[in-house]
C-alpha cells in the first residue's frame, strides 16, 4: 500500500505487508453478515414449519442464499485484502468484483424461486396458521437486517467496497421483504385475505431482480477498469493544481480494484526545474493525493510546461 505520509509504495513483493487501514472493518462486516444470515435461517425455518406461509418460505430461501452469498463475500474480501505479490502486482482487489457477479447469480436465483412459489400459491391459495409466531419472527428479522444494513452502509462509506455494497443490496431488499411479509401475515391471518401472501412474494421478487442488476453493473465497472466517478477525478486534479509549482495536469487515468484506487497523471512543471526538484514536487503531490484517497497507488509523470507531446485522445 502507499504510505500516506511519504507517498511511496514499499518495494516488497511480499515484505512490509501493511494492511489496508480499513481491513479490520471490512472483515467485521463480512462476519456480521454471515452471523445474521445464519441466525435468521434458524428462526425462519421454525416459523415456516409452524405457519405454512409461502412468504416465510420464500424469505427462508432468500436467507439461505444470503448466507451462501455472504460466505462467498467473506472469502472474496479476505482474498482482496491480500497485499500485492510478484504474480499479482496490482493486488487481488478484483476478487471483490467476481464475488459481486456470483452474488448477483444467487440473488437472481432467489428472485426466480420466489416468483415460482408465489405463482403456485396464487393458483392454490392456503390459509395461514399461527400467524402471530410468523409475525414475531419476521419482526426479529426486520430489526436485525436493518441493523446490519446500517453497519454495512457505514463500512461502504469508509471503504468504497464493491463486495460489501453488493452484500448490502440484497439485505436492503430483505428489509422490504420482511416488512411486506409482516403485512401479508396480518392480512392473511387476521383478515382472511389469503392472496396477500403470494402477492407480497411477487413484489419482493421483482425488487430483488432490480438489485441483482445493480450489482452486475458495479462489478462489471471494476472488471472493465471504468474511471472513478467524475467528482473524485475533479478532486484529484484540484489537489495536484493546489501545489504552487504545478502548472497543469493532463492524461489522468483512474480505476479501482476492490477497495484500492489506482491513479495515474501527467503533471506539468517549469521546464527549468532540476530533476531533483521535480521529483520532490511530485512526491509532495503524491502524498497529498494519498491522504485524500487512503491506500491508493499513485503514479505521476512530470512534463515540462508547454511541451507539445502526443497522448491518446482521452479527456483528463
């Protein structure tokens, strides 16, 4: 990783393995997701046996898939945090994007299962029994899921982790699902509207499919080395130009891999400066960028200001 104070990356190939500053937070987020999914599987399994609700069954299957996806996520995040080595000079961050694609498959599968089960229950509706037990379990599920999603949101804000963001998408869908299932149990168990059970399951399935699509897009952006958001690129340019001896910046290229950002740019300086002085200025700018983007790998090329040179026709 880049040292935020010096702006230098250790020449290691395995030595000086400083972890990302948010590594512990990322691991904790994956452990919390697996723990919550496991607890909810047990609770929903008991509730399904007691109520015979297709909505609770669909929620149980969703929790099983949540657990599988979160386990994949836990492995992917652990692998993505492994420092760069001689065979993987850019680190292992894209394991997160691959995990995101795997999660989208899990999520899509759960949505299709919900649609099939809900369609069957629309054709052959059944009354809900012991609805009070089902409601209690779903309220517990709702509270735990909300707490998990709030924690995941905090982690994503701190780390910009694609894998945790992807994990959070289907847990956010679970919040809607849990609230809908509670409503369905009340309508079906207390008021005899037995179709509510299946209708809620269909609505949840459609929402989950939209969530899966957003995960796919985010994962593909990383795998295809999409540029960082424009506001972050503007921030990088602003930091570089804040140095009094930097004339201009061009040919900026950025991408992300897991939680790590990669930033390259050409910096225009007075052509009369010595090589040593140019190097010192580049180090200062590099350190400033690393302070704003912790863990980033920054490469700066110095150009004499006003020198006409050819670059690929990309906007910087």
